[in-house]
């Protein structure tokens, strides 16, 4: 799908910084918003933006301050840390 968006010249600089590719910037902004709202999966983000691996998606999401780290992830990391500390001490 191709979409054409008209931005009044007096506002274009606020939306698309000088030197940026407007089409790519608006695509990335839209994809990040859709991912944040759980309308896209990480794999879909990867495909839409043309990233070769998931490892390229993480830095992209970080630029938009989107972190896939849940409370459950933290609890699991704490459990792992505790196990490793006990193994090291024992």
C-alpha cells in the first residue's frame, strides 16, 4: 500500500527534521506506534522495516523507548541471579 500524506510547509520541519527521509521516518513512527499498541508483532516490525534479524529490531524499539521487559522477566532474572550466587558461594 502506498499512502500520500500532505503536511503544510510551515509544520513540516516540526514533523520531519531536515535531512531525514520523510517516508521512512513516518513509516518508522507508525510501525513503532502500532507495536507499542500491540497491533504488530516483533516479527512483523522486522519484516516491514526490512531488518535481516530480530537483533536489529531491538535498537529500533529502544530509540522509541519501547522495552519488552516485563515484571515476570525481572522475577526470572532475579531467580537466576540468586541461583548463580548460591552456586558461586557453595
